[in-house]
């Protein structure tokens, strides 16, 4: 992984903490809108994490793969990620 590992781990800790909070809110029968606000916050945090990972990949792994002559593989991986992200 070429993204800043400490930043990635920090974001994962944040997401895990939020998920634990959501579980507790559900166990305590908290107001649905408050729970949904927290789930939206987790979704945004995951999107930020994904963005960080993609950016790191584009700056390091992609140029390395192209320099090594693996252009087709690199392009195929990027298309797969694009499709997984629901952009197609």
C-alpha cells in the first residue's frame, strides 16, 4: 500500500469507532434519524478512505506498472475499480 499508512489506519479507527457507536445507538433504541446521521458519516469516512487509497495507487502503483510494461493489467484493474464504484 502506498497511501500514508498512518492516515489510513487513523481513518479506519474512526470508522470502527463510529460503527461501534451506531451499534450502541441501535441497542439503546435511539431515534432513527440520529442513527442515520451516523451511518451517513461512516459512508463519507469510507469514501474519504477510498479516495486516499485511489490517489496513492494512481501516484505510485500505476506509473510503476506502466514502467514495467503492465499497461493492460493496470488499465483492466482501473476499469474494474471504476465499475465497482458504480460508475457504469
